[in-house]
């Protein structure tokens, strides 16, 4: 399989983390949705990342849709999902976390491409981010389990972890706002980083740069997944 998109995208990271946790090999093509639109359009006319090309040549976009395929490919090993009705909650939390990431990306685009952006629109976006984070934070604070849905990592934990990844390459989040708004969510972010590094690279959680599986291309303009995983 081929995964198209840079790891500085929370949605590309979400797919990459899931593929590696499920031990699904892939080739990574770190194309930018902005700078490499024409190259992405050769596979996806929406010029959107992540784009996944399956082993039989089917092109799939939208991280949520791609995750459904990955769960299917993982079969009984798809431990990030849950049985119904709990799966409904997983999907709800995942969608809200993805929505925060989408609105944060919109804030970045407003700043980068719309010099005359209306302050009221920027304030609306920030309100959507902060109030949704507060809602997720209340839910997290009410749960005493290591992860949102018990003892096992879930798709919701992965999406929250990738969404809360601190402002480094894409500046999609304001880390100070995140930490003030979401004190209960931040421990999930820290655990998700450590668990992802351990599961994906078999590296110790002592700050070493993880080793990557040979089946995965780590060359990227935005940095390798190993470096992103150490931050995730």
C-alpha cells in the first residue's frame, strides 16, 4: 500500500500510526497538499491528504474512511475498535477530535492565505476549537481508566493524540491554549506518544529515536514518522 501525505498533518499521522500499530506495511510518499497538489491529483482529483492506494490499486481518501479499511485488513487484530454499542462512543469522540483538528487547520490557512481574514471568523474557529476541547476534557476527566475506553488504546485516543501534537511544523495548534483548556486530555496525549513509540518501533521510552520497520519509507520533507512518533 502507498500512503500519500506529510506526517505534519494530524490526519496523515492518524493513518500512519494505525497502520504501524496493525503492522500493515506501506510506502510513504510525503507530498504536500499545498505544494504538491498537481502530483497528488495524479491519484486523487481532490488533491487531498491522506490518500491511500490499496494493494489492489484502489484510491481512498478521508482518514475516517481509510481507518475503516485498515480495521477490515487487520481482521481480529483490529484492537483499536470496540464492539457496539461502545463503538458508537468511540466514533463520537473520534469525530469531535477530528473536528478540532479540521478547525485548527482552517485557522492556519486563514492566517497563511487570507491576509484580510475577518476577525469574527477567526474568533468563531477558535471558539469551536476551545469549546470542543473543553467538552472532550470533561469526558476524559470523568473516566478513571488508563485509556478513554478501558485498558486498551482506541481510535479515539489516537485521534486525540495526533490532534494535540504540539505546534511544530504546521502550527495547527496553540499548545498553551490546549494545555489550559484540556488538563485532563494532556495525559492521554503523553501516554499515546509513549505507547505509540513502544508499539511501533520497539524502542525504549527513554528518549531514543525509534527504529523504523524496513518496510516503511522514512524519507520525508516534513521529517520521518520516527521523529513524529517520538513527538506523538
